C-alpha cells in the first residue's frame, strides 16, 4: 500500500467494518443481527478484536494523511478533495463511531415529530426502537442544540421512525458541513496568504474531521461549515449575507455565531474601537435576528438557550475549568468542607466562562482583518478549554480558522499532533464500557500507535505563504 490514497481507503474500510462490532446500535437494527460481527459484539473478547482493528484502521488513515501532508508541503499537487471523498465513503452507512450522540439526534427529531417540545422533555418520554441506543445520561435531559437540526430531524421523523435511517439523515448534514468547509477553507487560505493546498490537507483531509464528522455524524461539522462559509462570504464584501449565514450556524450550535468577530473585522478593517464595536453590534444583530427567525419559522422556538448547561453534566478532562474545579472540590472534600466542595466545580466553571467571554470581547474589539481568522480560532478554543464541557471533537471548532492564520512550524505541528491523538484515541471514548483490563490494554495499543505516528512530525515544515488573491 505505497499509495496514500489506497492506504487511507483501506483504513477507512477497516474502521467501518470494526464499527459493526464496537459501536452501540439499537438492538432491533440490522447491525445487531449480522452473523459474525453480531456474535463478536456480544462478548468482551469479541469487542476487543473489533477495537484492535478499529485502532489499526485509524492508524492507517492517519499514516496516509501524514504522507500526503509531506508531499503537499513539498509543493506536490494532489487530488485532496477526491481523497477526502474516497476516505469518507466507507463510513457513510456505518454505525456512528465513538459516540452515541447521533442516536440522541434521531430521538430528538422524533420528539418534534410527535409534538413534544425537545427543550422541555428528553427522549425518555418516547418508547420503542427509537430510544434503544440513546445514552441513558441524556434520556431525561432537554436538547442543547439549535432549532435547525431539530426541525430537520422532525421532518425526517415524519417519514420514518427507524432510528438507523434517522441517524443516516443526520450524517447527511455532516456531509453537507464538510462540503461547505471544503469550499470555504481554500478561499480563506488564499485571502490570508496561506497555500490553499496546505490548508485543505490540514483541515478537509484531516482524519479527525472525517471520523468525528462523518463517522460520528456530529452536527458540530455543519455548524463549522456554515461558520467558515460566513467568513469566506464576508471577505468577498457580502458581509450582510455573511452575518445571516453566521446566524444559521448559531442555529445549529451557538458557538458558530462567534464568526461575527471576523465579519466585524471585515466590515471595518481600519476603524477604531468605536466603529469596530458598531460593526460588531450590526453583524451580531443580523445574526441574532436570523437565529430567532429560524426558531420561529420552524416552530421549535428558542428554548434551547435554557438547556445550554446540559453538556456540562459530563465532567470532561479536556476542560481546564473542569480540571481545576474537580481538583478544588476534591481538596475541599478531603478537608471536610463538604458544602464548599459541592460548590467549587460550579464556581470554577463560572469563572472559566467569564474569562472566555472577556477574551472574546477583547478579540472582538482588537483584532484587525489580518488576524480575524486567528481571533475566531482563539475565541472558539477558549470556549472549549474554559467552558463547562469539552469533548475531543470540540477541538474541530477552531481547526479551519487556525489553519489559515499563517501557522508556522510550531502551530502546524501542534494542530497535526492533536489531530493524530484525537483520531487514534477516539475509540477509548465509549467502546470499552468500563472494563478495566481492556481499557489498559487498548490504551497501551493507542499510545504505541500514536507515538509511532508522532515521530514523523519533525519533517513537517511551516505553511508556505502565497500572494494575496481574491477569495
């Protein structure tokens, strides 16, 4: 498998086949009834076999990606979008990878179709096949997503209540998101004087985007595609359209609206803080009006704003606020301060969000058009690491913006390393289901694979700057 195209396709096929064993699926689905993989998924040794193949397939994809990156940085022109399509195709019909969120999307769409308000009740009010694979943690919680994916899910649920078909319908939204990213990133790169081929390799062909986006069918990818497109539209002078698209991105997930930072910078590239603030207010108002209008037109409303704390139920180690809060809570509990220990995590999370909002405000008023991409990337990264919850795929939020922000060798290496680690280690998210020995065994396998791939990073060079061209 000397060709990275073939290597990536083989890796993706292996991942898709392994998902038939490792992924959580409804007990009534066709996946659970398959003769060989269905038997393997019933036992711990069988799941370990599937998990081993899963890590191997992800390793092949990551290896192919690094190989392509070296050739792109060396100046070779490769069919990157065709590679993206070929590496993604085997995952289109596979069960969701690494996460059960797609089953929650399906159930929330069914809630809309059945006349329930998904911002008031959770999937637990439903019964039957539609909730068989929903994570018990989210069974009684309202939906923290915007009105757009819920309305879309409701429309599809009017046609069928098959959870697998509904999951595939939401995967189509992820495919649309990647198409939008593939359209926007080269245009942003050209405007920011970064080689479009390099940016396309770093973002669009990234196995983290392919596996967490299409494989896991997260709606974050649609949010990201809309936000990237909004920035690209603003650079062509259509900032009004861009602000509307930013509002549509926020109607998927709220952080997508932060792209108004870049839109405001485009509207007033040489202005002082007063005019920049005015531009920010105008772009923000258009985006908010778009968001509210979508909620009203779809009939879903804006009740999701009250459910934004739902993801915070997961104490993710990727959030700095969570780590500090849990450490403070543990120390206070050890000292016997039980009341303070119970409040410590919430207080630290609040401080983290205030710090993130303060940084966003500073970036909004101080970032020039030349650093607009970096400002949006840093703002989204701040929301991830300082917010109440952070999952590994949340780091995709800042990827397109940092990749076109004239990254040098250090930033390129960091982005590549994070992408490799979150690709290879993704199966540890949910596949092991609490089994201690398999967790240790698979962690060792993941570390060995990741270290082998990370050893190739020293050959990566900075992104080559290119002349400014029209987006």
